[in-house]
C-alpha cells in the first residue's frame, strides 16, 4: 500500500509504503528510504514496532539522527572530509567534528528515492532507485544506485545494495535502523543480550575516526564473542568508551568479506524473547549503543528517546577506508558493480 506521508520544506511530496509478509510488517518512506517502522507479532494478536522513528516527515527532515535511513555515499566517517584516489584529491563537506559522516550533510538519507513495489514467488518488497550526480557532496562519479528491500515468506527483512559508476569513486552503503526489541518505546536496551562474531575491532581517536589499528577484543568492553548484555561493560573506565559515550565502533568480522551473507550477530531481548539474527556479506559492523540520544526527540510511541534506548548494527566496510589502504577497499570503478547484502531474521 502506498499513501502520502507529507511534504518536505521545499514542497516535495513524500510517500509511505506498507508491506506485510511472514508476520513482519514494514513501513518505508520515499525520503531517505527510511524504515519508519518494523513491526513483529507480539504473541497476543497484535504487533510491536521494534525500530525507532518519527510520526512526521518534518521531524525526519529537521531532527533525525539517521533513524532507519539508507546511508551513502559513504557510511561512517572519512577523516577531515578528504581522500585521494588515483592521484586526485577530493574534498568533502564536514558535518561531524571536522569529519565527513554518512556521506555529508545532504547524504542519501536526505534524498527522495524512486520507489516501486514488487511481488515475486512468496516474497514482497520495494526497489528504491536514485542517481547521485558527479560531485554530489564532493564525491566523484555519477553513481547509479539500486536498493532492494525484501520481506520474505518467513518474515525476514533482506536488503540488497547495487551501484555502478562512470568514474572511479568510493562507496560504502548501509542502513541505520535503531533497534529496540522490547518495542520502540521500551526504554533502555542495556539488558539486550548480544553476540558478534568479531575477534577484533577498530579503535578510534577522540573524533571517532579509526586509528588504523585492528585491536583484539579480548579483555575489552568490545568482546561479544560469547553472549553478554549490552550494558555489561558500558561503565568501565576505558578511553574508547569515553570518546564515544559508550560503544560506537566498527567490529572486524571474523568471516571477512564474503560473496554470500553469513551470520555474524545475534541480539535477544530477554523479557519478550524476541531475537534478531543478522547475516551479511560485509567485513564489518558498526555497533552503536544510542549514546547521543539525549531526551530531546519524541518517537512514534509518544515517548522521548534517551541515551541507550536503542542499538544499531550497521553492516559495512570500515570507516575511513579511503585513507587506510590496509583496510578492505571501498573503491568502485567503471565497469564494476558494487554489491552488498544484509539479511535480518526474527524469532517472534
């Protein structure tokens, strides 16, 4: 189902699509490809929204910390908004402490996408398309992007990214859903139990940009190789936690970059028993514990979002890879195709 959702400040109309399959309900906006809500059965004949978001397009345009949005051209940070490719220097707008974050102040999260629905076999979904012109937010090359959201017959939410370019560029696409498996208005997620198949992580400096080290998680707050609650170590006296006001770090997945999605994370909310399993082709996942939610944003459930009220698991290549040749490459060249897949599976 497609319906009007409001207008942006410049008068551009925004629509919302509603999908349902396998017990999962998904609502998606043409603005930013935003997942406004993802609802799971509550066991009592109703559904519970487990994704943070807003009721109005105005709130997304003026106040959103990337709730549910497609992130691009480059997910996460590029140091000082600069990188060099094939001997050519590129300057990007800075929007996060002197760094380029999530593609810049007018990234893919703030663009209106062309959206079409589809049904294939037992699956339903949406195809979102846009063309990012050469030089948009300082990035080289005309980038043609296609993102497919699929709800499978078993209720999985699958995201497939594809992109091509007419000039060498860098690409790192992801989605920024803020999860709370107790419900969008369920309060702190610090009692959620998390497992991440990552033996290393990328430490950051005070600007939350990777130092280049791939550090072992053993003995640190970033060790989720065996299940533990998100809040178990958040108050430890660790400089990395102090920089980020919690966890906002790239986890280096043991599996590396793969052609097919492999399971890398498992999240469980102990009271409801809801679980989220994530499989991806990507070599990293940004684990973010909602550290900068400060009580000034009110969500779809009518409650203010406070620090620790959600967790993000953003599958990705590593932050600042264009300036770190030792990291997996994010370069895309003409004739090549960027592909990435992430699958979210739920136990409801």
